[in-house]
C-alpha cells in the first residue's frame, strides 16, 4: 500500500491519534486532510468563537505536521465529495477516520463509506478517539443506553481503556496535493475579546500545568467561581486537541480525590454522548417531557434580553453572562446558575438558552450543552422538579467575598460582600448611583410561577 488518507474532524492533534498511527503503519505516505464541511456551516455551528479557535487548532496541527516532514491539506465543500476527490488525486487505498456518535456524523460516515467503496477505497473507522469510552460500548441489559449517570459511571469506570499512543516522528505526504490557505483568527469578526488560544500545544501545556498545580484541589475548589479552579479543558476536548483517553490515564496516575472528581467529569461527557447517540431527538425535544408551556423568546422578549445582556438585577447571574460574552466560556457553576434562572425563575424555554450558549461557547458541544440545559430545566435524564438554584444563596456559597461578581460587574466594584450579592437592599439613593438594575422578577414570584406551571401539566 502506498498512500492512505487521514480525515481529521474533532480530533485535531498528533498525540494519541489512532487513525493517524494506523495510516502510518500501513502506508508509505499519508495525506492529513481537514474538510471545512459546508453542512456544518449551514447547521449554524460555525460561530465566530469556534471559528477562531478552529483556526488556531488547524494552524497548530499544520505546524506539528511540518515539524515531522508533512503538512495539513485543507479543502472546503461537501465533505464526502472532497474526501473522494483527494483520495482520487493521490490514488489512496484507504481512508482513516475517528468514530463519532452524533446523528450527523453517522449519516456522513455512511455516505462516505458508500462513495469510497464505489471507488474501490476502504474506510476504517477508529473508536475511542473523541471519547474515552464510545457511546455504544457500555449499555445496560434492558436498553440501548444508560438513562441514569450513576450506574453508567460504575460500568464506565470498569471499562478497560486502550493505552495512549505517541505522536508520530515522521509524516510523509505525497507531493503536489493541493490545499487551501489555512484560516487565521485575525480574519474572524465578532469573536469574544477574551477568547483563549487554541491548538494542541496550548492544550498540552495547560494539562501539564494543571496536573502539577490544580488537580489536587479540584474536588474542593471546582465550584469556586472567583478561584477559577476548573481545568478549562472543554474547548480542547471539543476540538480534539486533547485526548480524553490520555486525560483519564494521566489523571488516574496523579491520584487523589481531585483526580477522581475530574475523571468523573470526563465520564459525564461520555454519558451525554451515549444518551444523544441513542436519542438524537433530545438535541431539540424534551428527553423526559413535563409538558411545559414555556414562555417563548417572543413572549418573554424583555426578560430574555436582560438575561443575555447580564442585566437581570441578580449579580451572580449577570456576572456569569458577561463572562460568557467576554470569554466565549463560562464557569460550570455559572452555567448551572444562569440556566436555572432562565428556565425556573423566568420560566423560559430551555431551547432559547441552549441556542444562545451555542452561539457564544467555544466549547459548544451539542450533547453536553443540550443535555445539561435539559438537566437544569428538569426535562433531562434527571428531572427532579425541586432543582431550583437560588442565585443569592448560591452566590454567597460559591463567591462568598464577591470577587467574581466584582470582576465582571464593574458598576458594583465598590460594594463588599454580602451586599454586592443583594444590591437592592441598599438605600434608594445609593442604588440609583450604581447604574445597575433592580431585579426583573422576585425570586419568590418566579418560583411560584414555575411550580404552578408544573402543577398544571
């Protein structure tokens, strides 16, 4: 065999990359290919923050390949057409691809397989590249997926993970393979000003640093809003610049309660993917419906706008929403608080919030985003109706000195805790000087509306 093609998708790395290693073992030359899929753009996923981060990742991947004697080939258009075209141009015998459990990816894979087979080219799909445990690997005896996390995690924890693979030392690419110019984040308009840098090098440096200095305290501090003690690996996992298999191995080697808590979060990521692979409709419909008569974006326009802009009058909610807009990322506790406020306090359809998050999040993963929103809305895999997060109580618990709120709400920077979390308690003259709104709804009124709505269903 002379030439194999490796199709990169959500696995933009050289370390622990089974498709690339398999291609290099079986062929003298390999074509590393990324296709800017117009179907993904048309579906609304090509938002500025993710486009900029993707540009970083592609440039870093190309740089890593060039250090090894290769380069990245970039094409745009219909993915199946472009892969077949490059395979024909290079007379490739095989195409290697990472498995993906999403409906779009599975349909795309079947189309690609049929098209390649018609040309006499074999397609090899590799498991455990974008997840630690593939969606269909761990299932209960009576169903095609686990609907509850705890039993899933027990089985997931016992699954024997493959060993991580080293990055290749040499990648030989055939001469004359045409490629488009790589994108650059400087060409992307409308991105968040505080957006983090992408790429495998950046991701691996973050892992090395966090495993040395952050993981030990993760169990105790991952909800600390001001301390920002989360790993911030989610964008790198979304684009595949980090391997979830390698992360599990490295965290387990680190040991301790912090490592255990972190590995559990990686399992949650796989859990959501296996749910969505089995129930793809959960991306847009209730997993467990409560027959809610949600307020729509149209009927709750003023409230939704205030929530998006970080002007609800509840400082911790507003701080989280402003962090989202500035960084294209939001602390996990902030995600829970803002989702609870929109769905439970304002009683607005969870899909409105999920769409806004996907418009801004650099780690905008459909499975994690939609199913976490449903979890908070009470329509997901765990639909407990009493899960309503009080933003004042939560702020005092997870931002006790108000540092997180003051960081993102400069109009409140002179207020100390606890009043920074309840500025409406200030005298009227002091409130007027803050240029900060009063709450758009009382917490008791919002909770009553939610409970009455659920009781009617």
